[in-house]
């Protein structure tokens, strides 16, 4: 039966797209002489979204525009944030400055060098393109300082990977396409990649990817790892390990609860409940215990079978990782219960 209430999820726009629209509107005021009602930009893949202006201000030699970020139906922590760009002509070339709520990069390994505003390369290119286009149209010099601010950004950043990546003082201005796709895995996996890049740049030789906060705390305490070694893997063990196979470190720990690690042991590389389920029949065969087939979850099986189950699962998960990603890296697997106690381990 068709459900007419089901609709396609609405996409949104990145902070980089919003900042680009704000720059364009501010330049139209500075060089064109009037505030536009709204502004349209062209994104890297040809889309042409239009943005209403949520805030305008001007002073001697500068203009400022704020665009309210609309992340569509994605649960983006920056949805509703005001992305503000102030444009001040002068200097040499297009330069970028972090205003309040935009972070500063402090660690190597990211696309932007330490000491620079956390405004990623594609948003910088998009904003610079607006400067070049409008300078040519209005006969102006393309020498501009762009200051990007996000009111409240420092508090929002605490909910992101930024503190762990060494981005201090606020949010990053991000986006490679300008589009936020609802519930996309790509943004999370990209954050894992950046975490690996930073860990390698800092010379860390042991990193750990965990499925959640409880397993992360347990694994970090178990090995005495620094915060920068901890990767918020979530369900994306395959995405993490694939990147590590081409950006290696000496040792990798995978940590999680009995349910998700059982899925990994059974060959799943995306551990989300919608994309992988525990095969209770296989679990029964591993333990030679037919009664497990009728159980509902790996946790129920653990409560029935006791401590021998986590060790079997950990060993089989480690075998899956080694078979797919080789034996050059020292891998190990740690299974943690809901209270944060280590109940199963395999590997060095």
C-alpha cells in the first residue's frame, strides 16, 4: 500500500554555501549600491540556490550580511545558525579572517594550515570566485578581506569533532558541494578521515575507533590513549578501516558493545541496525548451543552463555578485519558491556 504521507527528504545548504551567498550580497551592496532582497549563487555542481538575507549591516568601507543556515531534513547541529560574512575591500588578494564563532586550526593534518581560520578550501574558492566575478562586473579591485562569523558557534562546536581535531574557538566553514544531503553518511565518514589525518600528523602510532561513548571511555582508559587517538567511528567501521589501509598507523583498536561487534564478526562493515542484523543461527553454531537460535539479540545470548561468548566474537571480528585489511597493521578488538567493563578482547 502506498503511504501518501511519505515524502522525499529535503536537502539543505552547507555553511560554506551560506557564507558564499553572504559575501555576494555584501559585495552587491558595496559595489552595486543597493541591498538585494535575496541572492543566488552557483554551487560547484551547477545548482543555483537562492538565499534570503537574514541580517545586514554596513559601515565606513565595509558591508556585512547574515544568512540563516537551512540544513533541510538533516539533523545538522548548525541548522538555524546565522552565517555572517563581512567584506572589507583593501589589502592584497582575497584574505580570510575568523570572526566570533568560527574556529582556528591549531593542529597539522587538516586541509587548512595551523593558525588559519577553519574555512575549508572549497568554501574559500567559492567566496573568492564571487569576489573575482563582481570585481570584474563593477570595475573594482579584487582585493578583499572576508571575515566570517557564526554567533553562538563556539557553543555549537562543542557538539562536533572540532575540539578533538584541534579547531579552537568555534565551528568550521565546510562543504565540497554546497549541499547538505539528509542523513548522509558522507559527512560522518569525512570526519573520521580528518581525525585519522590529524592523528598521523601528530605522530600517533595507535588509534582507536569505537561505536559509542561508553566503549570509547573504556578503550581510552585501557590503553591510556590521548584524546587525539580516539576516532568517533560510530557504525562506520568499514569506512574507518578502508581509509586506514591507505593512511596507516602501527596499531588500530576497534571497540564496541557485544551487538555491534557481533555484526562485525559476521562480516558487516556498516553496523547500523537498518543495514545489518545479528545472525542468531550463526551465533548458536559458534557456541554449539541450539537454544541461542531462538533468542532475540547478541546481548540476550551473552546473558545466557556468559563470558565465553565475547571472546569468541572478538576473535572472529579480528579475523574479519585481518582478512580484509591485511596483517601489516596490528589490530585488536575490545568488547565492552553497558557499564563500561571490558568483557572480551582479541589481538595483541
